[in-house]
C-alpha cells in the first residue's frame, strides 16, 4: 500500500494493560493524516464468552489514563516521523532544483 492507501479496517497500533486497550486509528485527509483513538475493555459475559465494552470501571481508570498517555506519545512520534519525512522530501526537491540550475 502507498502512503495514502492504508488499511483503515484495522488500527495502526494498540496499547494494552490487562483488560484495557487503546487502539490508534489513522485516516488520511486532504490536510494530512488524522489520528483517533478508541478505548475498550475486555470481559467475560455470563456464558463465558469474551466481550468488549467502552465502559471503564473505576478500578481501571488509572490503567486507561496511562494507556491514553502512551497513545498520545505514539501519535506524537508518528507526527515527528512524518515531519522528518516531509522535510527530507522538500530538501531533496530543493537539491534537484539547485542541481538543475547549475547545469
């Protein structure tokens, strides 16, 4: 897939602590990528089947907050990488223009 054709049916990364998870989703827009997060908690229902919910009980709030912080840091790292890639592309284009003028 190219940079602008990502699999949006899956999160790009997840952070988990026990039953609590934060997933990071990336969506490409005309103004660049947008990142969203989704917080969930796994549990077993009365029949013993695994389920997911967005409800976070009091006992898991600190885990959720720590995972939110990790997600924030991951997104900032991805943005830093995107900026570096953009600067590298712009520098390469400028070098190519400069070399064209020298000939």
